[in-house]
C-alpha cells in the first residue's frame, strides 16, 4: 500500500485499498498511519512542540470507529478517507526532508510517539550485509564455545550430545534468533522500544536491558584476565610452569621434580613430602595466588588487584575505541576480531593433533553414549547452552538487526550465523580434547581426571598444557590473543545493544546526538561496578553474576515472553504478514509454528525445570556460598525478571478508564514496520492537471494513484 500525507485544513487523507481486504486489516492500516502521523507531527519543523495528548488520540480513535464503516462502502479499488486531526498540517517539505534522510538504507529514529520530541538524528546502518553477518558471528561465537561446550559434550554422552544440541538449535535457537533480528529490522528500533508492538508486555525490553547491563559489567572481567595472561606470555619461559615463583607455597606440586617420590605423595619445593591429594599444580597456584590473590570467601572482600584493575581499564578503553563511532566502524573492526580466532583455532588444532595422546582425547570427546539420551538433564543442558550461546534474550540481536536495511534477507543471515556458531563449538571441542588427551597421556591419568570447564579450563588446564609444548611462548600468545578477540566481539555487541536500546527508548534526551559521551558514561559506570570483581574476593562475586545475573534461566524467562508477545499479543498472523512483506517472500510455515508453540514451550519448560532442579552456587570443588550470598545472587536474577509483571502492573494502574478500556489501550501497538520512504512515497511538484497538490506514484507500475474523486465532497465536509 502507498502512503500519502495530504492535509486539508487539519484533516489527514489516507488512501486505502478495499479489494479483498478484511475489515480488521483496514482498521489496522488507519491506526498505523495515524500513529506515524503523530510521530512526524511532533517534529519541530511542523511548528508544534509536543505530540497529541492521550485524550486527543482517544477522540480521534472514536472518529476512526465512526468512519470505519464508511470505508467499507467504498467500491473495490483505491479510495480515500479524510480524518480530522487536532494538530497542524504536515508540510510536504517535512516529508521530503525525512525521505532524504533515509537514503542509502538509513532511517530516522523511531520509538513510541509519546517519547518523540525535537529534531531526530539520522539513524545509521551497516555498510553492507556481510558486516552484519560477521558482527553476529562474533557476538554469538564467544568464550563459552571454547570453555563450556566441550565440557558439556563430554559430560552428556559425547557424540550423542550432538542430537539434543542440534534439535535445540533448530527448534529454539534459530527461530528466536530470527524473531529478534527480524523484529528489530522491521521496526528499525532498539531492544526496549520494539516491544511497543504489545505494550502490556513491554517490560520484556527492560528485562533484557537489565541482563545486558549485568553481562557487560562482568563479562569484560574475563577479557581483563586474558589481557593479564597475554602480557605475562611475552617471556622466554612462561611463569606458571614451575614452583619457583614467590606466589607458590609448600603445596605446589612441580611435575619436573617428582622423580623418586613415593606413590601417593609428592615433593614440595622445600623437599618435604605431602599427600598427592593436597597438592596443586603451578598453574593453579599462579591463577589463585598471583592473578586473583583470592581470599578465603565472599565475606572477605580484600584489597584491589591493581594489575587486574589496569587490565580492566585497558579492556574498556579498547571496547570504547572500537564502537564509539557506530556500527559502520564496528562492522569493519569485527572482520579482523571475528575471523582471526578461526585461524588461531586451526593452528592450535594442527599442533594438538601432533601431540601424543591426542587421539585418546578426541575419542573420549566424540564417542557416543546413547543411553545418556534418556536422561532429562542432557536435554536441559543442550537447550540452555543454545540460549546462552546464541545470545537471545538480552536485546543485542534486536539492536544489531535494527541497523539493517528494511529489505535485508534476515532469514538467511540467521541460518548462517546459527550453524556457524554450532560448528565453531564442535570445532573448538576437537582443539580442547586433543590438548586434554595430551595432558592425560603426560600425567598418566584418564582424560576424565583432567577435564574442567569455565575459567579452570581456560586459565589453568590450557596454560599447563601450553607450558609443556615446544614453542610454548608462541602458542600461549596466540591462544590468549584468541580469547581476547572472542571476548571483545561479544562485548562490542552487548554494549552496542545496551546503548541502542536507551537511545531509541529516550530520544528526548538526545542520546544519539551525543553518542560518544553517552557511551563513555556506560563504560565508566560499568568499569566502576566491575572494580568489585577485581578485588581479592571478586571471584566469588563474579561467580554470582555468572550463575544468577545473566544465567540461563533469566534468558529462558525473557525469550519465552518474547515469543508470547509476538505470537499472542501482537498476533502471529499479523507478524507473519509483516515479515513476509519485509522479506519479499514467505518464510514458510516452520518458523511460525516454532514462535507460537515450540519455542515458548521449550523456553518455559526448561525454565521451570531449572527452578525445580535448582542447586545453590558453589566455587570450585569445596567452597559453598553462605545463605546471604545466594540471596544476593537471586537479587541479581530478580533485577531483570521482575520487569515483566511489574511493568504490566504499572501500566494497568496508571492507564485511565475501566479495566476493559485499559486492556483495549494496552494491547494496541505503538510501533509499526518502517519500510523505506522511497517505497512509500513519491512527491510530484505538480499534477497532470496543473495544480500543486501532492500525488502518489506507484514506482512498481509507474501509474498515478489519485484519491477517489467520489469522496472529494466528503473530504471537504469532513475537513470543515
């Protein structure tokens, strides 16, 4: 449908097509164009300083209802309705200005009409399609692919785990990934404002924002650890390989000095014998004592680890410099930071395969244990990892998608990113277990005895293996450089999603116009909070952030409500129609089935199971958090999860009218698809009749589309 904004003494003329249209579809079109009119009417160049009030909108809605039945009397074809509006006329120059601003795929800032105010800054976009795809790959392929997936695969049946993993990817990961990217691209707005499609559940946007803020605050701590190890690797002999450092104690077990030790015992660095179970590897003590300086528990915060403070500051400086100018700049940087890790992984894999015991490790990794598929926890772990690895539920994908061109084929992008992400997880597993097999062979242990996950794998097991390899310094440098880039790619997307959500949700504060300062404030505030995580007791708080604040059950909760908002709030038929119109082809029946049934069922089902199977957080094998520590963790989780019921209750209490009237108001969308202006409007300076009235031209057919002359008298009456 083509759009024309033509004003007659304060009336808005909307051309409509009645042929084969359902009454509800016509009514939606009228409401759609009125809200666009309200948004554009609030521009300064129209001479008004604020958008129409709620009461004015209500009065016009009544007018719609009265004129709606008149619309049904139109003959099949093109017609027009003139609606009186209580705002000054929009000038054609204002529309032409907005059209010019949207050239090259850029569109003006959207958002709720209630928030629109003042001059809007042009919204930039990706330079090309591949920048977006590479950025999404960098975002999804993160540290968890290296330190979490291989452990889960080993723990849950080896190669058999790939079956529930693949099913979870196809039924939940990719469909929700597509939903988030498509809705951001279609509405051209960030992760908060986009949920104006069903305002009653708009709290899902604030919930995702809360998770992303928690994530960007603690995730960068891992990057600071990687920087620390990277700097420490620039030496002829890696420092974590023996017990000579002043950070070691009598329990340091140096494998190179154990010749002649009785079975079950080891020699300490002072020559004393200790039980083998009491010993710790040099890499373990380097991590605990040198890097973390870890205290005895969460109740002992201790002092700052100033080396880590410096690394944390450097990590934030690098992040800021890479994203402050916007996605056009970031899209170029991620070509290096997202693709280089694949080169490094390949180098490490080739080296790992040449080590003794590598075959044993890979066999242990991939050997299927089919009987494990009968256990529910295997399927729970697979689905939870998919949600965390794909990065759904935190608003970043919505924000990244909002910078796409409206006609971008987001479906093929989603499929590519989803399978590249899964393939990278499997590929990194071969690297990890080839090295673990080598360690098991060298220490004469089974692979099961050397397997770890999380920071233990990355900063203890890997460094131990690297130290024993020929060319240890080179392999350590490239390994920790890879960790740095993997972490930075995810951090870029999380901070960009956070900033975009706020810039689009609150345009009245001109955050986009002051992007550099606004991003600096985000970085500084997150850095300030992150200082608690680089104290001697900071690791205990880090574990709470990871286990509760941005945990799997928070993402499951948010993702389930996202599907509900689209499928049952906005309406899956309407959303399907909008996506089809945006893509230019039908996405088929599979994705709607997932959005309506499968994905919400998976999300809420695993969320409930996670609550039922809840276990308090721990650190390592022996530290159990006190009660107040777990309460603090639940507060971090509730920080995001409470937004859905709280914000819905707030809207119901503050919206005037009866309960039914409130429901009618709160279920009406406040944001709509934003196709490019070139597809919506062509303005002619003069008509074929010689007047200066604005007309429409259908660029596809080249035909003129006038308002129906039969209704010119009605237009004039209405305008009076």
